[in-house]
């Protein structure tokens, strides 16, 4: 019996969208965007995050000043309850995706692990 992995992936996507973790994340993201102060703070945080990741990917060194700025921004962001809840939900969703990835990769790990 042949299985269409594309169909399975689409079913998995639908299941993720219907999950409590995703629904919670979506609602918390909407709450951040509905609050102007939270939204601006979150956008500033995301921009800083992307800039630092881009520097890392390009092999550029992140300065001590940038590290301190990032730490200060994180401390400020975590004081905003809307953003703090969103970040917790993001972390939970990331863990779910990580677990799914482990499950999906299991056949390949078994295949290549058996060859060793």
C-alpha cells in the first residue's frame, strides 16, 4: 500500500492549525497586535532579533554593546504581559514542532543508524 506523503503533510498542517497550542499562539499574537504599546515593543524586539541573526549568518561578530542592548530589550519585553505570554506560547509551539520533527526523522535515523 502506497502512502502519499504530501497528503499526510497537508493533514498534519491542518492538525497543527486545529491544535490548542496553535490556537492559543494565534490568540496571544492577536492580543499583542491589538495593544499598540505591546505591538511596537514586539516589533522592535523582532527587528533586533533578525538583525543579530543576520549578522551571525554572515559571520560578523556581535559586539558586546549589541549583546547588552539585546539583553536590555529582552528584559523590557518580558515585562510586557502580552508579549511574555506570547513568548511562552511560541516556546511551547517550538517544542511541539521539535517533537514532530523527531518523529518524522525516525525512519531515516533507524535506517542510517542500522548501517553503522
